[in-house]
C-alpha cells in the first residue's frame, strides 16, 4: 500500500494549498469538482498510485487549504501551478466535473508545465436552453453574504444539478450535509469557472497538449453530448465512454483509462 503524506505549498497570493502525495512514478495532479474537497478523489488517487506519483490537492477554500479574497479564477490556476511546481514543474492533470473546466483553463496556457490533460464529464451544455440560470453566481453570492449556506447548497443541488426534491430533503438529514454547508462559499467559485456553461470551443481549439474527455454511458445525456463535442474541438482530442457509469464514477472503472492515457 502506498504511503500518503499531507504537504503544503504556497500559491502566488500567499494562500497555503494542501495536497497529499502518494505513489511513485510520473506525476499526476488531481483537481476535484464542485461541492467537494480532495477526498472525492481519494479512491482514484489510490488506484493510480501504483503507477504514478499522485498529487491530490484541496482547492482553495476547502479541506486543509487556505483561502484569500477576493476570489479570482486566475488565483485557482496559480494554485495548480504551485502544485505542479511541487511535482518538479511538469505533470499530467486530471479534472472532475467543474474541476475539469478549471484544468482545461490551466492547461491551455503556453508553457504551463502540464503535459497531458484528462477531463471527467465537464458540465458544459451544447443547448443553451438546458443551461443553469444566468444569475447563478449572483444567487450564490447573495445567499452566502446573508449567511444562508444551507440555501446555497440546496440551490446547487436542485436548480444547478437538477436533483429531485426528495433527494435534497434526504441529503439534509445526512452527516455529509454539514460538510456541504462548510464549503458552500466555493459554489460561487465553480460558478465563475463555468460561466454560462457554454462550451469553450476556442479554448479547446488552442490546446497544444494531448487531451482526453471521459464520460459515463449511463450519465446525463447533455453532458455526454457536450463531452463529445468538446473532444472534437481539441486538436487530436480523444473521447472515451465508460459503459454503465454515471457522474459519480467508480474509480475502478476510470483508473485504467487514465493509466493508459497518462502513460502515453
């Protein structure tokens, strides 16, 4: 079993960014999605550690990482740069959901030190009618400013993700709800990263590193469609569909695809 150590790096603005380093081999950085911290990638990190040195970090405002206001996407990208620097300046990068959109922004910069980019179901939408409300960031900001963290989490689950009211009501009774409220302020961070949830085709077309988009065959139809369109826009981009997988992907199903891709 690979040993795990918690380490910290200092981002450009002085924010302490926490990460776990495990395994041995070429470095791979894991970027979590919205409403979660690095623990959402713990199973995947363990699955990849036999072949790679995995850097599983807490995005700012979550887990063991610090935060510095005002928020800016550029600061999150600098956090990735700091983790990549800890990997001797070059690494593959994997992003999940909105974390995939962040990883794409980071990888699209020339000379970023990112050698390969893997994305799991970035939640873009081809059809503008299926996208979240245009004022979603303002909604988050207002609720957080008013101390309505539970309302912000419920808004994310019901309005943005589209989960049934019954599930949201159930979630409120579960132990994980407190953790959701604790990082509710970061929902606005991911909202800014996603923008209007339209496909960033110009950014995709500008990529100069190998990239793959992976989606679940049993996942939300528009997300599958958007993943395929995004992959087509990337020069030499690849797309893989994992049969039977939904957005909450099984690391055992995803790891072999990433292992093959990052070993290339």
